[in-house]
C-alpha cells in the first residue's frame, strides 16, 4: 500500500530516474519541507521489518542539504536523493559512530560501482533494517557486506571485472588488507566463498612466463600475498591472516 501511495505522490521523473534526483523545496510538484522525516517516522512504526515496498524510491540523502538559488523560487533547500536499493551499486556510509571510511577506500568503492553517502539523519538510521540491509558501515565488515550485496544484485563476474580493470595494484592490496581484518567467527561461509573468488592475490613475477598479476584463490592451486605471513604456503592460497585459507586437492 505505501509503495502504491508513493508512486502516485512523488514526481514522475523521480520514479523514472536510475541515478539520483534533486528534491527542491518550494518547486511545483515536489514534496514539501518535512515530508522525508514524516515518511521515515511512518516507516519506522508501520513497516519495521521490511522496506522492500519502498526500496526503489529515492529516500536516502546523498549528502547534507544545501542552500541554492532557484529561478522563480529564490534561495531554497536542495537535497540529492537516491533509492535504498540503488541499481548501480551498494551504498556505503562515509562516516559513522566515530569511524571514517577514508579517501582511499572511498575511491575504491566508487571504482567498483558503489556510492559513498554522508551519515544519514537519525530518523533514517533509527529504522531497524536500514543499516542491516541497505546502508553499510565504513568498516571492514561493512565493505564486505556491500561487496556481497553488489555481487548478489549484479553478479559476481561483474565485481571481478571491476576489480581487475578499474582498481590499481595498490588499491587491490588495500582491499586485501582490509578484508584480512575479518575474524574467524565473522567469516561466514558466504563470505569465505566470495573472498575465494575475488582477484586479490598476486602471482610471482615471471610465474607462467607472465608479469605479476592478480588472481583469485579459486583460479589457481598455489598463490600467496606479497606480505610476510606466519603460515607456511604449500598448496594453499592464503590471505595475510591464517583464517583466510583456501585448500585445493
């Protein structure tokens, strides 16, 4: 019901956009000031466990609202909005609870199709499924879950292609370093399977008569990180921490 009501109430070009839209307060046919907070308050109490009916509507601010001069209106507030379930990629929060993603990881996230947004208002973060299913924290597990969601939505092959073609060697190493922070009790089977297929390992220079390049653990029978590791590498592809281990027969 709420999805049908929003489809009839919001500007038609908002529903057709595949990227972001601008909410201009005071502009004809656009929602009035305060509507977004009122809507989220409604969702928090009436749709506490499921946001699927509204996940395609632009309800998430990309950054803080800005003042802008609009012809025919004057100085007003403009807010860029994106959908919860963004088609192009997952949404990562730039800074939350004293933790910051940092410029390097922001750039990597953008290169693999994600969007980094400012900390959402409390009335959005207060919904119990928002940061569970849609907006991901600026942490190693947040990035892992964002990658997983993006693979589920757009296919793992697309993610592998973006990592290989869009990111530099230092950026791949940075991701490997980030994911190496995942502890054994956090490394669920689905994460283990995903990590085994991401091209984050480097071959030795000259191996196979090729320069050093990045492969996944699933691609080869023997691979290792360039970093010094405390575990022996023999028919094992290993991340820098011992719990990232993929064996082959």
